[in-house]
C-alpha cells in the first residue's frame, strides 16, 4: 500500500488487483509495449502494466473513498472483471476505512472498473457496501448513461452497482461548474470530460500542497510522454486528448502530485513539462 501526505490530508492507495497485460494492450492499442521499457517506469515484462485501486483519505473528519474498482462476484463480459475475488475490503479496513465508517464515495465516472464495490451481494441482492455513505457522481455522467442506449452488459452493471444506491436515495448527482465543486475545503471535484462526458478528477489541496486523482483522464504514464495517445475506451477522443494535455500542464505548472487511477504501484508522482511532452517522476 502507498501513502502520500498533502498538507493535513493523508491519501492511501488501496489496491484491488493488478490487471493482465492484455488489458493494457486493449486500453492503449496504439502503444508498442517495447517502447515502455525505455520509459523507465511501470514496466512489466510482456506488456503494459495496469491495475485497479481506490484512493482513501480523511478530510476534516470525513472519510472519503475515491472510486470503487471492479468488485467481487460481479457478472461481466470482460474476463478480467468477471466474478473477481479479491481481499479489497480487508485492505480498505486495514488502511482505516472500514466500509461502514466511510462518509463519502466519490466516483470519477460510471465504468465497470470504477463502481464495482459500490455494492456487495448479501441475502440475495446487491446492497450498498458503504452502508452510511453518500455516493457522488456528476449529474452529466448519470444523465449520459440514462439517456444513451446501452448494451446489455452495461445495463447489468448499472443495475447491480448504481440502481441499488438510487433505490435507497444514497446517490447524489450534483452539477459540477467548470471551476469545480468543493466537497470539503480540501477536496474539490474537477470536470475532466472526454473519457466520458461527465468524468471528474479529484483535487486535494491543503497547506499549500496539492494532489489530483486523475481517474481515466490518463490510463498509463506513457501518456505523459505521448499525451496525444488516447485510450480505446475514450468516448470523445479529441476532448479526452485536450483534457489530458490541460491536466498535465496544470500539474506541471503547480507541482501537483498526480495520482493515476490505473497506474501500477506506486501510482503517484510529479509531472515535469518537456516541450509538448511530460516526464513522470514517481513518488510513493
Ligand atoms: Zn478505468
């Protein structure tokens, strides 16, 4: 487990699983895995390394979890997601975030590998894992997925991981202004559209220090050296590339610790601009 300190806020990385190399290749089909070996970071022999994890923190007495991974025992088309079994809850609890103690669950977007642990199978139904939390997703994101014709697999995911929250009135879907929405005076939701229309990143700022959880605005550190490379699953490719470039420029200019939602451990680092490219300096 990695941990970073940003002013008064400690941010924990809580691992769910490492993903098979084929997932990295599927996400980033325009990346030659051989080219990553010269990147000097996050190389796993034979492919593009990636994983799923949450970031967990306490801000002003409120326990916050950002994104909830793939989840256990869910029926999914993607073989790497299907009927997963991991000790994620044990890890989260060991980090000090037992599910029943969590106040807020912030969801960067509505994809299967970010909302899975929203719910747990119990007594014949999917129930909220974080039993007393408010879950937060942008209004634009929820609206997009409720007004778009989705394939069966995605409808299954929404049924098992989002609707149980809505049934219990536990999902909040605020509209996010362009400048962002404060969740606490240290945690702000920032719109970073492109991967999905209502995609959010999470800025943590305290005592003059800053970190940003990038969600799927970035999938791998190779996209710092090549910010023009999109993921196969970016819904609006041009917007995703423009958002990524803006986010990296901002992180470089203001020395913001970048926390990648699919970057393998340590998953965090500082960004340095080098012309139109960026360099990643891992920390954690
Ligand atoms: Zn993802």
